[in-house]
C-alpha cells in the first residue's frame, strides 16, 4: 500500500484537532470525554524523539489503550523522526507537531505528525547496509492504514491509524481541563 492524500485541502485550510477538539464533532453528538485529543510540539532535533515516545506512552496509558500501545509508540516515533530529518522548516509552514486522536470509545486511534514540508512521504527501498530508510516501511507494516494530507500553504500531515481490538470499549474519564497527564502534556 502506498500513502494517498486523506484530503485535498485548499490553501489556508487547517486541521482543527491540531489546536482544539471543538471542530471535530457537534456538541450534541459528543460523548463525555470524547473526542480524546493530545498534542505536543517537540524540539527541533532528534533528541526530541525520546520525549515524543514518552508523551505517546503516557497518553495511551491515560486513555487505557493497552493492546497496541507499543505499535502506536513505534509508529509515532518513526513519523516524528521522518519529520525532523526530512521536513525542512519554511516561512509560514507548520512546526513539527504530534497529535493523537480517538473520536469515540472503542474506535481507531489516529496518530498524526504535521510538518512544514509539502513534499509527500515516499517509501524508498533501503540499502542492505543502510542505517536509515526503513521508517515508512515500518509504518506501513505496523499500522492499519497510513497516508498524508497536503496543505500547500502550511505543509502536510502524515497520519497512521490503529483499529481498536474487538471488545475494547474503555471510556476512562479525561483529566480535568488544564491538568497535565505527563510533563509537558496538556489534556483538553
């Protein structure tokens, strides 16, 4: 499977979940504590990947998502590494930003990383002795689906989804607004 654009956004389009859950669902349809959204803007170098892994694990623990926690953490780590290594910042472009989303109990978890580059992610065959070049292949094998959305004026969002295992319908109440789940992680 190759990544295809999730949406074809026009110039100036935004992804509301990158900043607020308000744009995701209408108020009458919302369940208490859903959608679950956690975002983080990591540093600008590869040392930030460790903090993103900790953020992802803490968020998934808070959400009581156990079955695919290691897979999700690995894929988020690969997405962030790719963004930090290959997406050069540009004026007006998004900074690298990580988002995790679960819209309802027992539904898929969406992992997404925004960056300022408009270049699409393209898997390339890694060399036999190469130390890099396998990230998108790992994402493709471990996630249930993946792709990207280009927003020409801002950059792109590369995403991966993980379906919830059958019978997992945990509805853990969220932390109070403004309370942190882990250092630097705000629950909204």
